């Protein structure tokens, strides 16, 4: 095979897989996450400014949903232990967004080319959802626990209290809230450094 053609194919593969960023090495620390993935911080700030959502809340929810894996999906279900019959839901991507809700997001925002496997789009989706939860059910955008319950059960399910019969879900929501609070504390300690320009980071 021609060497130049080989280089072309390699370059094309890099471009195609560009949005498939690997999960951060230190997912428990928001400062480390954003230091490793600088573009994620830019996207998180844009979501904050656009939807009025604090940086740490959607990030804590996203970690719980996908562990920051771009192609995360519910496990495959099997009949008789070996015949695949599909997944429990069509949730997919960083935000584990379901197709119906994702379609609502695209229709309302006009973000036609959005992809659930793209971090920027996924966190914008979560910002939109948190913002709507605030409008629909009056939940504070800083209340990670109640926001997660809405995210998991849907706005109608939350109003009906479906989560109250799911003790396991309450524990998960508390876990998300605890992580969000840790993220918030960590972020206060590194925000100034994260906000510094690349030139400032280079010389100071």
C-alpha cells in the first residue's frame, strides 16, 4: 500500500474518532478532570452560562450515568442466557440520554447535529434538562439529589413520587449529591487556575 495513502487513512481515523475521548484518569476530582480534558471545561462553562447550571452538578450526574464513557449503554439482555434480545432502554452516550428525551432537546434547542457521544452536546443536554426540571418541578439547579431523581424518573415520575418505592435509587441520588458537593469544593480551589489563559499557564 502506498505510504502516503496509509498516512491519509491514519489521519482520517483520528478525525473520525476525535469526539471519542477516553474517560479521565482521576474521575473523582473535578480539577484533574478538567486539567486532563481542557475542552470539557470550556463546554461546562458554556453550559453554565447558557442554562444557569453550576458546573459541578451535571458533571456529578454524568459520572453516575456513564463514568464519562462516550458510548455507554445499558447492558445487553439475554434469553436463555445466551440469545441477545436487546437492551433495557435506548439510553446512550455520556449523558445516558434516552432517544425520546434527546429528540425533545434537539427540537427545542435546534441543535440538529448534536450527538450523544459528543461531550459538548451531552453536557449541553444535561444543562437543558436541569434547567427544565427547575421550570417544571421547581427544583433548584444546585440540588443535585433532586435533580438526579428527576433525571432518572422523568418530570412526571418525580411528581408522582415513583422514586419513593425505590430505596436503591435514593441511595444512588445521595451518592450523586455527595459527589457534586465534593466537586464543588474542589472546583473552588482550582477555578482560578482553570480560568487562566494558556499563556498565563505557560509562564506563571
